[in-house]
């Protein structure tokens, strides 16, 4: 599933939270990508309609392999 987010939405989330906590509720997924472990703890989860257990594999056509 592909979900978009506007720059304004991203700016609002960044301004309302602590950027040091951007990875809350996320973990590396063994076969590549990032797994949502706690959507409630992840500021972007509501905007992107993410749920616990979802796997994020790409952002802007760039493959994600790990959180770092």
C-alpha cells in the first residue's frame, strides 16, 4: 500500500514532537524493512494509517533495510 504525506503534515508532526524520538514504535525487520511495533508510540502512524505489525519497505522509491 502506498500512502502520501504532505510537507505541511510532516512539518506539523516534527514541530509537535521530539525528533530524537522519531524511531519510537519501530524496529528493524529481519528480512529487510522497518516493522511498526507500537503504532501508538509512533507520531507518523496516524497520519500514514500504520498499524502494529506493518512493514515499511520503501520511502520515495528508496528501499529501507534498517532504522539506521
